[in-house]
């Protein structure tokens, strides 16, 4: 039994005539007759009585007709639903992102995505890159924005990664207070100046630092850099989440090290890039390599590329610390 047979059966039942039903279905009458004959053979029952001038349903045909109509309606509804998804008129996408990206890149992506596709439901999972990779592998996310330097070889075998941005780290402090890195011969400036020259890890270790939780990829990268440099940081506050760390830095509690995009457009913060260009991170879009993307996730990944291009091209003072990765990188 297939939908073509059921559609032919329902059409004949409505019209009461094989030839006219075949014309409406754009079929040759013998083809339609073979469909019904095959259906009757499968059930072992006659579905129509042949009468003068046409046909009428048998008892079996009358019992089958409501089922046939329901199945055909369900098939049409399924086609309509798939068409709506393909046209991005409805659907759902599960996006994961690290906390630092949720306060920068993701904000821009979601704002524009909602404008373009208001009927697509978005679910956000805010976690560290390692947790997001696990969620992708388990199938509980469609896409994730991660810091690729932390992804394992095993994860790379399962995931497809597209690098979109490279971002330097910057040390932020209160713009209305003296520069904590100012000293003899330094590039520091007084209160009110929002930007200054690069600072070294040795300079950074000499000022109070607002430290993120150990689960942050950024915390792991900075701890590793301090160990490599052989210096011990001076901790003012430990365990602060991103929003709290930025507020603490604005109030002069300590210096926070954050990605350049997070520090942009924050007038109460002074930003100083870290001198080591190695203290940068690559932001990538990750998805399961063995699963075709849905229309919604494909549209979001394309939009992420567009937003990444705009951020890398921005002319602001921190724009030069955010660069676009080559296509396919």
C-alpha cells in the first residue's frame, strides 16, 4: 500500500468513475485500474462494485475510505511542515556558546537572526568549550561557538569545525582611575583615558587581578601563560563570572583579562592588549560532521560568518585585535 494507491482510491470514491478520476489525477485509466487492483489484492477484498455508468464502494471500501483520507491529510500536513522548515517559517535551533561569546558575538548574531526569522525558536546553552563539545557529540546541540584550542583530537574526528575569528586578550581596568600599569617610562595614561599600549605578563602579575572560575577556558589559558612565564599573579577576587568580573574592574576592584570583543563599547573600562600575540584565541563554529544541518542551523552558521566579517572590519580602537579567519580555516 502506498500513497499513490490511496490517493487514486479516494479520488474514485469521490467521483464514482475510473476514467474521470484518472483524468483529474493526470493518469492513464489503465494505470489507475492497476493501482486499485494491486490494493485489492493486498487486502484480499474488493473495494468497488462495478455498476452501470461507474462504480460504488463496497463495505470494505467504505471502511477504508476514512483511513485513506486521514493518511493522505497527514501526508499533506507533513509536506507543508517540511516546506515551512525549509522556508525558515518555523523550527527550532539549539546553539551553544562560551560565556565570553554570549556577551559579544552571540548577542549580535541572535539579534539579527530574530529579525530575519522571527518564528524560529532558539535555545541557548552557555558552557565552556569542553562541555559544549560533549553536548554536540551527544546530539543535544545543533551548533556551538567554541574556542578551538581546547578541542581534543577525538572530538575533531566527530565534529566539523569552521574557524571564524581570531581574538586577542586585553586587560581591562577602571577608566576613571589611574592606570594600574602606569610607571616610569610606561605607555600608561591618567584617569579618563580608555586605551593604552600593550602590557606584559610580568606587568600584569604586579597588579590585583579578578580571576574567572577554573571552568573558564580563558582562565586555563591565562594560568598556563603565567606558569610558562614563571610569574605568580596577584589575585584580588577569584571565581567571578564574566558580568561580575567586568563590573569589579569598572569599580577598581582589580584588573580583568577578557577577549577584545567583550571590552568593546564599554566606556567605563580602559583596555590594554596583552603584549604576547600568543595570548589570542580562535573562535570556531562546530557541528556534528555526520549529520546534515537543518535549514535553520545552516542559516545561522551563514549569519555567524557575516557577523564575523563585520566585527573584523570594524574601525574601533579594539578592531585591530579581532581578525577574520580565512574561509574554510
